[in-house]
């Protein structure tokens, strides 16, 4: 008889529950959150494990890789779907959660999550670290601006490279205490900026050496960040049966709520990787408002902006970009500008929308 295991993972200990095909609990225990300890607990010559369920978490991907390497049929389950299922239990405990996960494995009522490859995880870490340092850099600069403003010292509009020189010029004739306070923040800013520049250079080098990212960047509006974010977010293009599903996967389709005579289309679902969704929306905004190249996609987006709003147009174009980039990845094709159609749309929209 086949058996099924459920693992409720926490930082230090993991609750393990094993049930048989009829739903009878065979074993319940708690072991250290370590692949060696878990493998030892799951290994039993008397039972055959058909599925081992883990909840998607910060440790879930690591344990999935380690258990799979040891020959266990590990499956990472989508956290939102699992949470809705486990909420039906009267009492929430680690033991009950592990038992609920085991029963989900037995019934097959779960939604498996794609576990990204180590390469994709490293790229996502690079993008996340760069974004964090950029935000902290902006925060420090704005903090210094606000602090100086209280003393009547206005930094004004300066380039990032001239920012430190401008601040030093403003505090040159101030008291020692103010100079000390501001100089401390400038030193921290210099360290953050050095780290940001290092990560940004590493990102640019990776994109320059990647033919796929360079092909993505032939699409107007798609830059290095958007190209690498999409590549790392999708990881394996073959896991999507249709390119149209990619936009929905990243939460760019309207939310649907229908019951009886009520049928409501809401805002976008915002499911999936938020960083990829943000990168696609930024690329769409760049295509619509900054790019000088006319394409059929841009003309289509501007028609939507004219009819509704620029925000709606950006989301619609971002959804189309997800489909197009995925199809370019699968087919190895180039972006099609459809120049003839674009010229006609340009004449139609001339003077009605910003370039």
C-alpha cells in the first residue's frame, strides 16, 4: 500500500506525519529541521512513500532539493492554497498541520509549486540585494536633505555623482556638531553606494553575457533589470503549457468573483513573483511613455490609455510583454515590430498621447 507524508517546517523542528492509503496515521513525530534527520525518519523499508508534502517557505526549497537528491518524492505545495485547506481544522498546531498536509498528499488535492534552480535563486538574490541597496541609498540621501533643510540649507537638484560635493559645500561654514552628524551619514552613503555599484556592475555583466537577456532587450522598454528579472522568475519556460498563462502566473490578470447573477471583474490578482510583475510594469511604462520606437504593441497600449487610463494601459502592456517574452524564449524568435501597422497607429494617435 502507498503511504503519504506531510512535513510542517519551522526553523528548528519539523513535525512529520505519515498516513496510509486509507487515511490511517502510521507515525507522528517531530525531528530537527535538517535533511539528514528527516531522511532518517522517512526511510522505512516497510512502507513505500508516494508523496512527501512540504509547504512553500524559506526552507522549503532547500529541503525539497535535499530530499529529492536522496530519492524521496518531495513536493512543495503552494502556501496560499494549503493555508485555506488547513484553516478548516478546529485547532492549529504543528502536529495537526503535518497531518493535514499528509491527507492533502493522499487525496491529491494540492497545487504544486515550481522550485527554482540554484542559478535562478542566485539571480533573484542579486536582483533583491541590488534593489535593497538602491532603496537605502535613496533613503539616506532624502534623510540628509531633510536634516539640512531644518537649518536653511537646500541641496537642490543635483546628480548622484555631485551629491556629496554639494552637501560638503553647504556644511562648510556650519558648526562642528552639524558637520560631524552629516559627515557620518555621508560615510554610510559612500559605503552603500560602493556596494550598489558593485552589484549593479555584476548584474550588467551577467546580462551582457547572456544571449537570452540580450534578445529580450531588443523589445522597446525592456532593460537589463526587466530582462534578468523575467529570466530568473520564469526559470524554466517549459513549465507553462501556454504563453498566455505567464501573465496570469505573475498576477497581471483581473480578479474574478462570480456567484449566481453576480459577476464581478476586480483589480489584478497580484499573485506570483511581485518583483517580476513590477519589472514588467516598469518596462511597459517605459515603452508607452519614453520609447521613441513605434510598434504595434505600443500603439495598442496607447489606444487603451486614450480610452481608459495610462495605468490600465501599463498593466495590459505588461501582461502582453510577459506573453511575448515567453514566446521569444520558447521559439528563439525575435521581437516583431510590425512597422506598417505601427505607422498607421502613429498617424491616428498623433497629437493625442505623449511620445
